[in-house]
């Protein structure tokens, strides 16, 4: 599993409709859809899902539409994994992607501003779709690779765990996030990660 680079920056010539991804980012007045990390080590991975359901329900997982969503909303994530398990790297890991918004880690951690110390991974999916075996395989391979490179186990949370109802109750945000939702199999993911750690002695 080797990620394909498709950085969300003004130099990206990937065609999106009648323009390019880079031109769309330039039109936002930005050079890229990330910023520098200012403090703290990376120790967390946040799992999300995304689709183009609100734009075109017949093209839920169309890459052009998905990349356009990042530009339309001025957001980003480090990785995107499609239904067949292909992994795109959208933001370099050493940069801070805009994938969490106002957020707080589960108790007892309680750190806020999770973007600062996390890596965001988007899975193509919807509230009612299951995630594919290809996606779980690529997600686990990517995450074990991250752990190997950083020399430590990461903490894994869903967007809903850090930007859900608790974040709303604490006044950090107005709308609760629900992804990756109840159809993401955390038990299966945790089991596979444990098996990979034992295999690779992470």
C-alpha cells in the first residue's frame, strides 16, 4: 500500500471539470489547504467519512467531486481512501490539515484543537454505507506504517468522538459531527491493528 500524492496546493494540475485543483485553491486566495503545526507531537489519528451525496447522489464517490468539496469548504485531510482501497495523500503529515474544526479529545485527555497533533484520514462512505474490506485493509496498513515511522502507537478516534455532542455541549461548536458513525467497525479495526503490531513488532 503506497499512497499516491495529490496535494491540495496551488501547484496541483489535476483536472477538475473545466479547471484544475490548483486553480480552485488559488481562487480561494490560498497556496495550499493546510498550515504549519506550531507545537506538540503527532500522537492521534482521526477517522472520517465523506461522499458527494449532497452534490450528486449518483456520483457519491467521484474523485473530482470529492476534491472539489475540499476546495468549496476550505477544508482538508491528510489522506483519502476510496472504496477500492486506493490511498491518496492530500496533505503532508508534517503539516496541519483542517479536518477536525473545533474539537476536544475524549476524557481524560481533554486536549482541544485536535488538528494540531493529529493525522486525518477520510474514508469514502456515507451514513448508511458499510466500509469495504479494501478500505479496512488500506486503513490498517497506513496506520501501522504511521506507527512504525513515529515509533509509537497512535490513539485512534472518530470525528464524532472529538467533534460530536460533547463538543457542542462545551460550546466549542454548534453542529455535532457524526462520522465515521456506527457502521465503522472499531472492534475489527482494533483487532487487525493488534495483529499487525504483533507481526511487525511495533
